[in-house]
């Protein structure tokens, strides 16, 4: 047993005081509540207010706004996330005092590695898949602790504090965090060239996932998407046929879908397991990508040993995850949707799902990170093909430096280059005025991006609900 494991065993105990730097983040706030549920005294700081902090305060967690060395008083250990730099005052103070400091993934992995654990990761779809797995596990009569990268709409929260020896968690791959985990069950949704500021290249990303699957416990199971060529390559390194379960839209998979019907925001398909028809499935979340997400979770629960009668009937009750094609306003000929898509693949999948509604689509896209925008600019050219109108706004930097002065114009040029008939560049603070001036009051208006574009969606939906004539 490592020194870090022994130390965490002693620190994660009732009455110990833990301080979380950047506690307002979606992952950090979830961990804070799990630790509080174990009897720890939890406090933390963040640079500014957000909706999550009010939830934490309501549970009795002490929150400081702004970073200061004075925040670190009588603390047993500290947790930080990848969004935090070593120069944050609390980190400097903790180092000076010799207070143990751990990355969020180290602490969560410690909890999960000493429990029955389900780790859900991949480039796209992991939040919806984690939310669905958490929902169905609860409906099936289990009480796992669940940590998801977005609110589960059925519960209005992204964390469910339950059995300390049973975890379902979304696992971030953007900073190699997945390599901290040794799960009993792993679900990998897909893999694509992303986060190349962390990984040297695609081969480096693949190697990290080969290492991840090798860390799944000997008695564990690996669930992966058969439709994904990179995942097929990675799984070829696993030397046990009984350990792996595949899913997808191909009959080559252990679990697959046929007879798909897209009906507005509802999706229907016939579920097969190893060639045997199981049942007709209905989802209340749209799109082929959500069919894939649901198949992955079905395969995961079956790998765990759950019988279909325990969970399959609850699939239509799942409402989705926050900011994943979340409907903010719906009327007969008008819909406002908020979505987290920030990669060309995600944008395409979301717009394809909305196109099935049979309405015109206006997409407002906020690029996320200067590095990602520069790297994927050409791919974004065709990402908006399913939209009738495209509005591009300022890049959300997410704390990145911008030495090359990358602007949204680089995407604009590629979208115009593929001859999209209707594309505009609009500053973030002028979006609502632009929508009103151009009478965009029918069809689907979808806001996409991983930054703060959701706040604009909320504001626009509020105006349309209360004042704007639609």
C-alpha cells in the first residue's frame, strides 16, 4: 500500500477538515458533497459566485468568494482541480504549512478503488451515459453514490450521495485523470483526437486508454462502442474475451439497435442482445448519439448482471442531463434548446437530432478554448450543415492564453468556405438584440458551447416566456 493511500485512508475520515480550491466546479462540488456525506468538515473557495455554490451553502458547506491565504485555517488536507494553478494563494499557503494537497481525481479514485465502481469515460457522451446509469441503478433498487459532469434532470443535481462502497462516476480523460482509476466496470463511449494540449498526439491518447483498460480489475468488465474504430483497436489489447462487452448500431456488437424511429424528441428502437430481440425501447432524449449512449448503459448494467425487468422499463422516464439538448422553452412552432456541444462531432450529432423535429434551425455557437478552435477550425466548416442559420460568437477562453490571437473568424471563414448560405459573427453581448432584430421567433433556436453561452440561452428563454412576442 502506497504512502498516499495510507495518508488518504487517515484523512478521509469523519471530523477531518478538507478545503477544496475551485469548489464551484461541477466535479469539485460533487466531491465536496460526497466527502461531507462521509462526515468530513468541508469548506472551499472559488473566484466568483455561481448557482452551484448556493446549493453547497444550503447543505452547510462554508464557501469563500475570492482566493486568499487566510482561507486556509485548521485544514487537514486540500483538494484542487486541473483548473487551478499552483500560484493560487491557498495552494501556496498549504505548501508552506506542509498541508497535504491532492488532485480531485486522486481523491475520487481512492474512494472508487476501494468500492464496487463504475467508471464512465470517453470523448463524447459520458455525461448523459453517467446520468442514465445513475438513474437506472437507482430505479433498479440500488443506492450508489453518483458523480456526474452535469445535473441529472430527474434529480436536479449532479451528485447523489449513497452507499460509500458503491460508486457510479463520470471520469474525465481531458487531463489523463482516467489513469488514476482501477474500476470494476468501465464504459468507454468513443474516442477522438481531443485535448492535444495534454496528449502529444492521437497515439499518445490511444496508449493512455490501453493503460486504462489494463487497470480494470481482473474480475471486472469493459464495455465499449463497437462502432468506434479506435476503441476496437484499444480493446484488441485486452486478452480476455469474457471481459469485454460491445454495443453499437452494428450486428457485430453484443448489444445493438434496429428498427430505429426518430419521433421529435422521442426515439424508438428494437434492442438486441447477441442476436436475440429483447424489447422495443423508447427514449425521451433525441438523436442517434443518444441511442448509442443508451445502448452503452444497457450493456454496462447487463455486464453487472442486472436482469432486464429490473431497469429496461424505466428508460422512457429518463429526462436527460442539463445542457445536453435541454429544452428551455417549447411552443407549437418555436423551441429554445441549450446544449454543451463544443466539438464538431458533438455539434453535428446535436443538429442532426434536432433536424428530425422538422423545423428550421438557428444555431448560436460559442467556441471553447483558443487551442481547440485553432486545431479544429477546418472540421467546424461542415459541422453546421444541418442548421439553416449559424451565429458564431466570441471564443470562451476557459483561462487559456491566446498568443496567436485566435478569433471566431477562423471558424467563420471555414463555414463560409463550404458555402453555408447564412452565417453571422455576433459578439456575445449582442446576441439577444440580434435575434430580436432579425425576428428569429420560430423554429428551433439552439445555443451550443461549453462556456457561458448557457446563460444567454436562459436569458433569451426568459424574455421569450415573459415579454418577447413569439
